[in-house]
C-alpha cells in the first residue's frame, strides 16, 4: 500500500515534477520512493513496504524494460497467481505482488483485472504499445484521480499530488458541493475539485495515440426480482458464507509485517478480529477508539470482545476538543468538504496504530452494505409497511425502534413519525425510494447556500443526477437490493472507504484491509434472497448465523449501532478554537461567497447556545466549516468557487 | 390578537429554522415538514417556544402535525388554547 503519481504526454522537467508529486503524498509511503521517466510518460511512487520488503521497490519494470508499473494496494491472491504463472514458465525476480501484476498484464493485457483479488489502483506504462493503463479495484478501496492539462494526462493517488503540476490551481466545483450537501459525497467521476476526476471503482482507463477510453471491467449486479432465488437453503448458504469469509480473511493476513485489526465492539469488526485471531499464531493486536459521551462510546463491548479473544488491545480516547483540534488536518487529507465529523476519530485511531508500530489493519467495513446492516434498509421496509396503511397510528411507532439515538425522535407522535419519514409520500416505484428521506433531510442544509450559489445551481438536482446513473436492470431488482446498490456503489466508495477509510488511515501510513469486500463474498451475497440478509427487522441475519460460534452472545446478537461522532458540539463550548471562530466569521463566510453569512452566524450562535442540535443543524455546521477549511487549505479564502458547469 | 400571535410564530420560525432568511417565501399554510424547515429536534424547539412564550402546557396529544405543521396551524392552535388546559 502506497501512493503514486504519473503522466502520459509531454512534460518539461519531468523528474522534478514527479519528485514534487510524490513528496506531496509522502505520508502514503514513508518507507521508500522512486521515479521513472521515459519518452512521453513518467511514474513516481511512495512506498509503504508490506510485501516483498527487500525487493518490491517501485516503479517496477519487467525484465525487458518494456512494461513499468506504479501500484498502490495489495493483490491478496498473488501467491496463487504467481504459482500459476510460474507453471507457465514465467520467471520472477522479486517476491512482491507488484511483479505478479506485471506478468499477468504481459500475458493477458487489460483482461488481467478479472484475475486480481485485491484492493488496488495502478498505472502500467506499456512502452511497446505506447499506452498507459490505469485501473482501480472493484469496490473502490484505493483511490485514483486524474486530469488533463495542456494536452497531458496526469494521475495520482491523491489530488494534492496533481496540484503540483505547474499552472494547475484548485477550484471548488459547486455541483460537487451540492452533491455533498445532498448525497454526502460527490458522484464519481466528479470530485470536489473542478476539472479533476476520480477513476470510478471497477473501471480501467487506457490512454494511447491521443485517445482516452474509460470502461468498467466488473459490475455490481443483482438477480431479477421475479427470478427464482439462486440460494434457498439457509444452512448451506451460511456454510458457504463462512468458507468465503474465512478465505477472504486468510488471504488478507498475508504480509511480511504484522497485521492487526480494528475492533469497534460491533458485530462486523468482532467477526473479523475473531477470525484473524485464529490465523495469527503470534497473537493479534486490536485497536479501538473510545468516546467520553455515553451515546457514542462502545468501550464496554470492545473490552468484552478483546478479552474473549485474548488480543493485545489498545484504545485511543476521543476527548472533548480532539475532533476540533484535528479537523483541519482531516479536511486536508479528505480533500473535500464533509458533513460529518466521523472521519476525525478514525484519524486518531490510525495514528495510534502507527504509534504502536503497525501499518496494516483489518476492518469490518463493507458488511453493512453487503449483508444489509444499515438502518436505512430497515427504515425503507418500515416506510413501505406504513405506506400500505397510511392512516395507521400504530405502524409508525416502529420508526422509534430504528433510531433510538436521534435526539427528539422518541418523544414524537405517530403522526409526526410518519411525516418525518415520508411514509406513504414517496411513490413505491421511485428508484431512490429507500434513500429519499435521507437525501431530503440532508438537502435541507442547502438553506445556508448563498443567493449567488443557489442561482448558479438553480437547475441542478443531485438526487435526480444520481437516479440518472442507475443501470438499466435496476428497476427489476428487489427493493432491498436497490437500496444495497445505492449504498455499495455510491456512498461506500464515495464516503465510507475514502473520507472515513483510505484517507484517514493513509494520513498515518496505515493500510486498511476489508475481508467483507472480497469480490467473491460480494458476488455471493448478491445472490442471497433478501430475507436471508434482512429478516424482519433483524439485520445481517445470515452473517450472524454463519458466525455465531465465534462471538459471545452479547456481541453476536447486538443490534447495529451506527458509528457516529459528536458533530457541531465538538467545535463549540469551552475551549473553542480560534480557527473555528475565524472560519465561521461573517467576514470569512462572505469572502468565500458560498454561504449566507448572516444565516451561518445565527446557526453558529444556535449551536453554541443549545445543548442538543438536530441533524440538519449539525450537518450544516460541519459542512460549512469543512468547506471553509477546504477553501483555506487548497485555494485561499479569497478565491471563489468556479461557475457552475 | 390572532395577527400578533401569527407574527410572533412566523418571526420565531424565520429566526430559528430559516436563520433569518427573510427572502424565503414562507406561506402561512406551507408545511414545515414537507418544506424541510423543521426536523424532530425542531418540533421540540417549537413546543418549548409555545410553552414559554404563550404559557401553554402542551400534552403529548397536542404535539401532532395537525396542530403544528404550518404557521397558520400553530397560530390557530395557540389562539384556541390560550388560557385553556392541556389535553392528556
């Protein structure tokens, strides 16, 4: 796991530029770095040494010198692939997974991607064919950004490397801002930066002879709703799931350095840690973050699980003020405005891992998308249930059960509960049915957009933009699968794996590995009948069945506790930091031109004066503050956002 | 009297939920939920405002959209209840 950058085209003083690009992302690869310059192409690499410690330096060329690769991530099945390739007469010079990709590309060209089981992004310079190929893993674990400037294609693991290119400056894309303030993340390939794009998950790009083509090499797909279920026997399905998850974890333990595990106290990371414990004869290190506030803290469950497994456990406390102190750095690494503070404690957690001497951790991310763990899946089911009897005073009470942690919800009447969740209001055949209430309540934050920004965005609707990108088969899927697709294809890579995942871990040179996102497991889960995933209102039913012998009942039977962190109140109250006051001041807000300065001032005062804030106010506060920090970090506050495209 | 109550209610909604945005065309009959002006926490803020400002004790049965989901409904509810006991 590392970071890389490069170009395809003509670049003066290429070596200097490549060195600057790689220096900008040195945090991703503190162990080594290297630069490769050829006629019309160049690659640079910052290395975090995990596999092939002594011989895996990059950029790496093959024996002939015709193929050169810069690679970020891991190919977990590289052992099996190398064995196969050796049997076919290929000779290896290193013990690294990097060389396996080179050989496989040499044999299969871009079709090699179908054989890779891993979290990766890479660039291969093919001198013979004078072409550059970029590729990214199926679920979007590893990042890859690109832009065209002066006729040259540039690419890198993080945008801050692209900003090193002479003549390139950062401009906030107002459409992306609208998407973040509606959907929580930009819709790839759009990023927060105007004219800088993201290669979408499961896509490859080929640049040759002045032409660039981008296409998917894999797609997340679900069976037709009316089709007979492919897996009907629950016991056999649970056995198959267990075997796949065991193997997914096993190959993710491959490393020439110790592999640890995050342990949140929830079901998913507990399963991963339990499996890994049996595969780590030297003992497993586990890591958690704890909170002072009872509503966010899960330390009792973390300790119970660590004790049950006998792991060597370390925790970092996220105390009052910690989120505010780290937030400017969090935004710098996330490289986009965010409407939640949840990445900040994970930034602290990866620092703990690094300070304790580890650089690889397993995590439980992905289980909620793959096995239907999120509350939003249950919420959609309850909304449909209510929609069948719109006047019912009994049915809406189920909403309380879903969200015990939302301030104010428990005290609401059935009528208000039905109204808040739009029960019966959203047409059942709306492709975004499951996510409409979330998008609508998030979009309410746009009340703080300035008149100028609202005018520029007046014809734009982020939710409809998202709906227009759904595959043709989407309408024929079961509603749960539609909801899972929306989470897995957009929010997972767009926010969970990036802002909360790769960016926070790599800020401290830590690689996260995700057994639940092994593509074999993902594909298997798409074939499961919905009732095996969400059984009534019990989430991840089949996963619980498959792993019940691994966990204490108190963990195995736990209801999903969403990972959250204190939001606006992290920044207000005693010890309020100067940068917050400055960034949220009427002058700074007016300078940016993006928000209504008077309204933001009132929001700030409201958050300061009230002990509890609602979702809209919290999201707006964090969104405005992070946007202000983004502008300061990447453009300077005097620079306004680009005109809406 | 009605006008004064409505003015106070509208001023509270604009100040507290629209953050002083007087350019927002808030019709008296506009739904506060459907127009994303109020959320579950906001309802409790509204109840606290009514109780503090008008001396009305609101029972659980009073806290329903039929009484509170627009400036007009809130005003009518307050007008009808000023001086009257809370329902259960």
